[in-house]
C-alpha cells in the first residue's frame, strides 16, 4: 500500500501554472474555435453603418456630378414659371421635377447644388476644428502637467460659450459669407476633438510600444505622430463624423436666420428661409430642402455611430 502522507506534494502554484498553460494553449480548429470577425466584416454587418454610408455616399455622388445631372441653371430666374409644383402634383411638369421657387428657379437643380454647399461646409469645418482640437488634445494628453492644465483651461472656457449665440454675434459683426461661416464654426467646434483626443492619448502613452520608442531615443514628434496618432485615429474618425453633421445643421440654422450663406447660393437652410412665406400654399418649397438636410444629417450620424460600434473593443452589438 502506498503511503499517501509520504507521497511528494506538488508545489502550491502547480495547479495555477497548469491552468494557465491550458488556457494559453491554442484552440483546435474545430467547431469549438471562434475567430473574432474582422473590422471590415463588422462594417458590412452593421445595419446602421451600411445605411449611413449609403446615404452619405449617394449625396456625395450627387454633389460631385451635379453639373452633369441638373437640367437647368440653378441661378437662372424666370418669373413666368414661378411656383410650378413638383412632378407628382397634378399641375407638375417633368421639365421641373421638383418644381420652381418664387423666382422661377429650378428647384431640383438648386437642391442638388445645395448638397455641394452643405458638404463643403461640413467637411471644411470638420478639418479646421479637427486640426485645432486634435493638436491640443495630443499635446495635453502626452505631456500632462502644466501643459494639460493650460489646455484644460482653454477647453473649459470654450465649453462655457454657447456656439450658436457666439456664431450669431460674430457673423453679425463681421458680415456673413461662405468663408466666414466656415471660419467661425471651425474656430468654435474644436472642443469635442480636444476632449476625446486628450483622453485617448492619456490611455495610449502608457503602452509598451510608446515606452519602447522613448527608450530607443525617438523624438517627441516621432512618438506623437508615428506611435500615438495612428492608435487614436478611430476615436478621431468617430468625432469627425459627428462634428460634420453638427456643422451642417448649424450652417442651415445660420442661413435660415439670414446670417449664413447669402443669396443666390443654393444653401438648404437659405432655401427653407426663402420659402417660409409660401409654406401654406407651396409646401414643397420647405419639404424638399428640409428632407434633403434631414437625410444628410441622419446619414452622417448613422455613419459616426456605426464607426464607433465597429472600432469599439470587440465591437458593440
């Protein structure tokens, strides 16, 4: 009979080591193995992302090829053909698919050219504000200390100012134009970029590859641009899409109030403003640009929300 008491005892951590080795062993390639779906596959499976990409892609295509699609000059006036209803009305005509406005301008042509104005402002504001906010966020997140305190002070000061009221005041003082709207909104909407990039940079700067680059003697510029920025880029893309949609809505609001894009440019907000006196008799003058604006902002928001889900760790359902 074997003496149990005299048998050699296993080390106290033997069971833990065995469990760790078992967990670290590769899974068999059978039915029990599960491989996380790739980022591209998650993109195609995400319904909101697909719908948003389709809407935004369609509007971008229409805006780019508007000169080849539109049947009339969007600026040409013909008072003898004013307020013609769209083609789905009884008195509509295929010569003017969306009808004409109070000055006889083709509404289909102006709606398609309005997509150019909306996209131009949205992407321009996104680039300007993204550059300012990302630079401040990267600097604050990487250096920390007093630099972070100064940047945080600027962010807090900016958050204390309402964007719409400040934009209205500035545009009213210096005059309104397409360039002024882009500049004012770009200088006012960088705060979200700064907050998100600061937080993401603080998380990334403690990673091993950043420490390895520092130990290798890489310059600060090389570390920030080559190591940190590529790893926080998903956060930047998501914030950029959200801010682009917000900028498009703000431009439409300013144009509706007469302080944004000026006539005769076919801004959707300006088209809604010009049609408000005819809303009870020619409802399509407001419904058509309003629907186009809603679809673009919806598409941008769905695209941003879908990208956030896809780039999240493990993907969100």
